[in-house]
């Protein structure tokens, strides 16, 4: 079964892989933008590709983005709106585009303890 952490926000019309939801892991505090697609499988006429998708803590994924199977998105990363993520994204980085490419580093912030 799919793993979703605490305080995760999933916008309307987000498509989470219907065939392999157990391969999706969304860590606490992540935000998934409107009409994002998260897929853990790909089919062609002769091949099937399966892969786990891990979305780290406090990740922001912009609206209309697609996350391809086998991708890891590091903690506190930001994915710009309308991006195709087909490679791993390191923590504290902003990526965007089709396909997604590095945009900039994000400064680590100290979060107050509750």
C-alpha cells in the first residue's frame, strides 16, 4: 500500500499510479500541486518498466508536473510547475522544465521545534 506521511497536501486531480500505488512513498510535509502525475510504471509494446517513487520531506511539486518511475526527490526540493522529472533530484535544489534541469540551490533553513 502507498505510504503517505503526516501533513502532506495533495491537490485536486492528482493522478497517483493506479496499478502500483505500493511503489509510492510521500514523506511528511510534502505538497503535490494540481494535476500532477506520479507514475511507477511505463509500458511499450515490448517492455514494462517499474520503479519506486520517493518524495522526500517538505518537497514542493508544482502543478501539472509529471514524476516518472524510479525517481527519488530529496528533502526540501522544489519542482517548478509543468515539469517532467525523469532523474533523481538532490535535497535542497530547485529543478524545472521538460525534462527537468537544475535551476538553483535552496538555502537550508533552520526550522523551529514545536
